[in-house]
């Protein structure tokens, strides 16, 4: 049973990492290359769509890692799992304090209502997101190492 939990948790966290990596290095660069109205509309739509899904995914991932750490406390690799959980907690805190406030504004913008500095705000979100991606990649690597 523990093995199934470990694999399931690693897959869920890995998929989350893949989505966030894709946002950082594929989707946003594509949107940034579009004309301003299209770029801003795409980012607003992405903010609404992923803003609804990702909090559930982050919390679910964190909960699964916590269950793994507790259930496997006497097994090899538990320290790695606990460290991965701490990194996921950091990513959630970072999201709540830094990324969500920017996203909550950006997802409501239209070409007529966006502020003059909207690109600056999106670039700020991107920088925070790059850091978050590094953190969750590190958490994923630790989970994979705990499986080995």
C-alpha cells in the first residue's frame, strides 16, 4: 500500500511540476510574443483557468506528501520526503503571498481595463514563478530520490 502511495504521490507532484514548467518556459513565452491585446487576454484567461485548478493541485500534493511521510516514517528516504514537503509548503506560502495577489488582479484585466504597467506586473509574476518552479522541481527530485 505504501508503494502505491509513493508512486501516486510522485506522479501527481511530477505532473504539477510539468504544468508549472510549461507555463514558465512554453506558454508564457508564446503569449508574450503575441500582440499586446492577445498576450494580455491569454494571460488573463490562463490566470482564471489555472488559478482555479492549481491551488487544489498544490494542496493535494502537499497532503499526499504528508501522508507518505507519516506512513513511511520508519522507511528509507523519509527525510527526503519531509524535506520535499517543506519545499512544497514554501511554494504554497510563496504562492499565497507573492503570486496569487498579482494573478488575482491580472485575471480580471481586459484590454480596456488593464493598467499601464501590466507588462511590468506580469514580468514580476514570471520572476516569482521561476523561483517557485525551481522549488517544486527540487521537491519532485527529492521524492524520486526517496523512491530509489
